[in-house]
C-alpha cells in the first residue's frame, strides 16, 4: 500500500538514497532539505525513474518553516504516514583537536587548536539543536498526521556513537545519544495511538560532511580513516544502500510489533572490543 513518506535532510547522500529506495516501493516521497536545490535534485531523480516525489525547502530548527513544508506536502502528496528524521551533523566548534588530553595542550597556542577547555558552547549548542531539536520539531509537526491512522511510523537517525562515544566529537556523540533516548521515550509515548518509533544507528558511511576527515584527495585513507577500518570487522565503510533493507523493514508491516529499538548498521564496529 502506497504511503506518503516525509524525509528530512533528504538532499544528502544517506537520506537521498533512502528516498529513492522507498520511491521504488511505490511510496510518495516528500524530499525535505534546508537546501531546496538539493531536495529538487533527489525529487527529479525519483520522478525521472517513474516515482512520485516533491522537493520541499525546510529548516528543521524552525517550526514555522516545517509547518509551511507540511502544507506543501499536504497539497501535493497528502497527509504524512511515515516520517524519517534524517537531518543532522557535527560542527568543528564542538570537536577537540586531539583524541586524548595532555598537559601540554594547555600551552598549545596553534591557530585552530582546541582542547576540551577550548570547546565553544555555541558550536556544541548547534550540534545538539541540529540533531535533537532537528528530530523533535519535525516529529511535532508531522506526527499529528499519523494520529488515528494505521501503519504509521517514525524512523530517527541515531549513530553508533550513541552506544560508545568516539574520541574528539563529544557534542555529536552526546547529541546522538539523546536521539536514541528520545526514540525510546517517543515509542512509549505514542504506543497507545499506534505510531511506532524506531531508529537506525549507522556506523561509518562516507558523506559530504566526513569525506575529507576519512579520506585523502587521492582516495586513500587518512590516519583516522585507517583507524576506523581497523576497528570495523567487515573492513570497509558502509554504502547508503546498506541502510535500505532495515529501513524498508522498520517502515513496513513486517515490523508491526517493533517499536523503541535502535539498530546498529556498522559492519560490526560497535561489537568489536579491539582485541
């Protein structure tokens, strides 16, 4: 049965791939992104392949913007049945330069160097807002469409950082832990009105945001990229398509009794002790 599926951050690599995969299943896709041109590119690909989609500009941190997007989705596709909260990301101001603190860091005056004590509250707030509020606000707006209907669900995008935080990125790890916790809370909160709420916890996927951190310009791995691959039992980065199967399952009737789960899709990274 065709559903109206709204995806935020869908102009990006990962949620763009999910949007296209869901369209192939016959669903009507609302591609929401802060960058309207990016949303339109994904929507056009879907339409060119025989699917139904619309690109919509939306700022997940502004409720008025989301309400305007909802009105456009209603007019062009209908009421939302499934919401995928894919907008998120990190910020350099919430990231330390070194994985471990040393006493010498207190005297490091190198431009751009940041120890724990140099982390900027503005950057940390941005990361928490984007990932947590950027999940909560779209849910407030679009989940109203789901009340009283059958087969509706919400899928959040957490991270395997939420299970064990990575070095250097305390804001992002903490924000994704909040998304996982919120997923569980919301699953319980909405359980009496039939709305299921689950989350994916992707491991390392090459995206526009992290590509320069994990790979060199010639495609070889950076030291951090090598460290990640060495800690990933399957020995590779994930591809966006690796998220499709779990997404289709969680959004479909086959998962009708599944709610409140956060599923790692990380090549075994979160299971590996390093020994």
